[in-house]
C-alpha cells in the first residue's frame, strides 16, 4: 500500500490512498499496527477528517452488490432499526462493517439521548461516510490540554480517524450510512466491541472541527 500517512497528499492523492487503504483491509493484508499508525498520525496532527468521495462510492457499491453476513450492529436495541453487514471480519486482523443508521429518535438535546450514546472502543477506528449526513461528536483536548467535545459535520466522502479509548458518538440526523473500520476485528455482539464513555460528554465545552484552539 502507499505511504501510511495521507497528510502530504493532494485531494486526489488522498482518495487514491484511501482506496488502497481500504483495499488492504478487505484483502487482509493490512496489519493492526499499520492501521493504528494511520489513526494516531492523523489524530496527533489534528487533520483527522479527510476527503475520499470516490472511495466512499466504491465501498457503497461493494456493500450493495455483495451479500455479506449480518454484522448484528446495535443488536441490543433492535427497535431502532440499524442495518449492518460485514465487509471483512477475520480474527487478529482489521475489520470493516457497513452500517445503515436510522434517523435519530431524539435529534436535539443531550448527546446521551442519541440512538447510540457516547461510547469508546479498545482499538482505533476509521469511519467513511457513504450516504447521508451526520454530526460526529468526539472528546479531544485542545491546544492547552483542556478536554472538550469537537462537533464535526460530515457528509459522503468524509473519512474520520480516532484512537482507542476516545469517547465519541454520531448524531445520525435523518439517517446516514458509514463504513466503520476497526484496527482489530471484534463482532458487535461480543462483550468487547463497545465500552461506555467514562463521563458525560455534555459536561464539556463544545467546539467545531477544526478545533478552534488547535
């Protein structure tokens, strides 16, 4: 695959890089360590949302054309109507799920009232929006080291990177679809897929991406 970091590439180069990156996930040739390196590099630099619209279109078509097993995402809340399918899920390797998130039942107010309340994972994540729009909310220290919540409006083609143990959630608005890739495969119906956020994100100051103090 091309260079691990995408921050020195042109817009078209980022899209080519993203296609190669996701291709290596799907072919099981990307290591967990290389996945985590990409995530940490972009998170540390603050450019953790990239544009890869052609890659998003490719993955959307791939998910639509190929019958894959149900990923059981949000299996603990079937009434919400999430739909999901594995694109690849091999133990010990990075994995990827295509998720169709329904509209929010309570789209305004506290983050804890969203369909998927703030939570965290034990490995890095990269999400590529394939359809619809949403707002990604993530806890991140500002330039002075003060914790805050960054609100990131995202649309098709936006590729988001965030590290393990980072509290976050999505406001799905009217509904959106996303490919959610993880550094280490864990099935959504396993106990280790998701962990609750350690505190209430609504207690922190809010800013917009890019972080105003970054």
